[in-house]
C-alpha cells in the first residue's frame, strides 16, 4: 500500500454511515504516520466541497470505504 500512496500529496477518504468514523481514523493515521495530507468526508457531501479541490494534474487519490452494514442495501 505504501508504494501506491508514496507520491500522493493529498488523499480523500469517503464513507457513509458508520464508515465515516473509520474514514476519520484512517485519515488521522495517514496524517500521523505517513505525513500525507488526508481528509475524511461523508460520501454525500463530496460533491459540495472536496470535489472542487481535486486537480487533474495532481491526480488526488480517493478511497471509498464500503462497509457491510446498514448502508449496503
């Protein structure tokens, strides 16, 4: 996984429901351990904020967390 994200400056983690808590935790770990700017957002809010920060040249990574919970249906 380190090879995938080694050249990334920013990472967005998107999740829904209880997955948002997991996304927050993972983003915090990216910040602390890998020193990579990472932000967690609810997937429903992605189009109203973080989408504007994406840059075609930067190729910002987006991780979608899909948990097997009440939101999977």
